[in-house]
């Protein structure tokens, strides 16, 4: 009987030691992961703020890997903000001229921001869509805004409409118009005041400077939204 009690005591002690060891190991792993996250963030931020274009492109590769591994630390987000606004919201000048105008860097950063779907990312993209003058960058920002899907008080739709209207006047670009229409499709249900949305789509559908597939998509989207609006009105009437 005493032997059985001793056996149970030893078994319980071993089990307790195993639990303590596992918890200790888990704690060490968490600390190590946090350290590695901080190190990754520091490296990425250093590359992102470099004056060299190649370093910024490497930073984008690091950022993609970091985000895919679940690292969305403050430093990672800060680096994304830096790269998305490179030459627009943050400018470096040499002899009075902007020396860090890297549209491809901004484009890739805008696309990566869609993988961190937060209010902060949405605000960064809205700012880029409004401020940038490169259609491919605006298109990337618009695409990511549609993917994130945050449209409180119609702010996102209004920003997209403004960006497209400005581009339509200065430099109508079919690829940007297509991204605008795709974003409108995703944001339509969350839009309270459809007037801005419909006006923007109408302008695209009737502008023959855009290629035919873009105008056709705009026309179909108008019909679709009109049909949904009619169905909703009939339902409310009943």
C-alpha cells in the first residue's frame, strides 16, 4: 500500500515537473519570438528609410515575408506607411528636386497594406489615393481599399471618387478606372449615400477615352445597382 502511494507521488511529481518545463519552454519561445520580431522590424525600418531604391525594394520583400508569418508589429506598419508615401507624404530633396520619387515602391506598399486590414491601413491608403499623381499607385491604393472594405461614413467611396475624378480630368487611365469600378462593387453595400457612387460610375461609363470593356463594366454596374435599388424600394413599399 505504501509502495503504491509512493508510486503515485512520484508520478504526480514527474507530471508537475513536465508541466513546469513546458511552461518555461513556452515562455522562452515567446520571448525569443518577440525578440526576433523586434529585430525584423528594426532591419525592415532601416531598409525602408534608406536613400537607396534597391534597399527599399528589399524592405518590401522583408515586409511581405513578415506579414505572411504573422508579424504586424508597430515597426512593420511604420515601414509600410513610410514606403507607401515615399516621395509623396515623405520627401527627400537634392538640389531642390525630389530624389525619392519611387512609384513602384509606393505601388507595392499599397498592395501589402491590404494584408493588414485595419482602420490605420485604410487611412494611409485614403491619403495616398488622394495625394498621389501616379495612376498605377492610385490604382493599387484603390484596389486595397476595396479589399479592406472599411467605408465608415462613406469616407472611402468619396476618396476613391475624388481620386478618379481628378485623374479623369488630367490623365484618364483605363486600368485605374477598372480598379475603381471593382472597388465600388465591394463597397456598394456599405455605402449609405449612393449619389457619389452612381455619379462616378456614370462618368466612367460615358467617357470614350476609356477602353470599351471598362465602359461596359461601368454600364453593367449601373444597371445592377439600379435594379437593386428598385427591388429595395418595392420591398419597403410592401
